[in-house]
């Protein structure tokens, strides 16, 4: 990724699924009752305000520092975030299914309590293998997601040398892009993941200096405060391994 001048990634705004998932976890429920499939979960009104705040942040960038292209997950909440954030900026957006959220197979729509109660063998297996390598039946591990992220970023390097690229993704993809951008180890990534809850519409970015991408911002939400859009840190729709 050292051929890029700048790389940024925005987690999508708060979704209706985030709200329902948080309520289910708080109430100690086993399942998360969301009517849509994960790919069709929309933004909440708060999420729309957060996306507009990202748009103002982009509008405030000097012309020579704005992204030259945006690459967007196909999930509805992410596309809506990008549409609101990029409105009027002239930045071209491309949807790429490889930026989609991690697929959790049999863990889909289960809370942490639900996994422990309904799938005790899987609960034990993921505790033994850890977040990075655990693959639920029918789903993906973080290592699996990295395979598609590496392919996306390789193509971006080739197609936009010296470019400034903004990704719109999900909680796990933000963390995994950092893993790739900073050449982290599994242990370093897990330390960050356990210590961090990615905020909705947070911005993380890296800028090239001396031929290498260096971290510029991580999980930044100052733009939300400036625009009066409340920061939120709800988990994704699907329960993640702890």
C-alpha cells in the first residue's frame, strides 16, 4: 500500500441493526430480532446525521487533500453512509463486495449470551482459537476477510498510484485495514481490538511519508462532535467472538 498518498476508512453510521443488537445484548437475550437480512439493514436517523458530519469533514478538506476515489461495501448501511457523506463532493464511489462485513454463519443474529447458550461447543472452540483464526461454520475468520481485503487494496494500488482513497466499511474491516496498513502482528491487532470499540462514522487514516504509510488518525470522532452528531459505538448486527 506504499504507492498510495493517503488511505482512509470510515465505519458506517449507526444502523437500525446496531440499535437492536445493543438492546438485545443489554437485556441478556439470546437472539437479535432484525427483520432484514444483514446486507439490507439501513441507517438510523442518528446514523444519517453521522454520515452528513463525515460529509462536512470532507468538504472542509483542502482540494489537494480530499480523496480522489471512494470504495464502498455493498451493504445498505454502508452505501447510505457513503451517499450522504459524498453528496456534492464530486468524489467517485465504487461499490466492491469484497469490503462487505464479516460473515458469521451459524452465529448470525446471536448475542454473546446466545452463542454460549445455544452453541456451547462453538463458544469453546472460538475461545480456544481466538478471534483471528476462528471460523464459524458457514462463516469467515478474520484471516479469511484479510484475503479479500488484500485483493482490494492491491487493485487500488495498481489503479490509483499516488492516489488518495477512502473506504467505507464495517467495524472488523477498519481494524483489519489497520493491520495491513501498519504491518501488525496478530498479537498487536488483538491488543487493539480488545481495547477499542469502533465508533460509527469514525475516521481512520494513513498518509505516506518516506515511502511508507504512517498512521494519521484512528477511530476519530471530532467531526461528529463539531456537527452535533452524537458518537455511538454499538456492536455490529452479528455477535463477534470475544
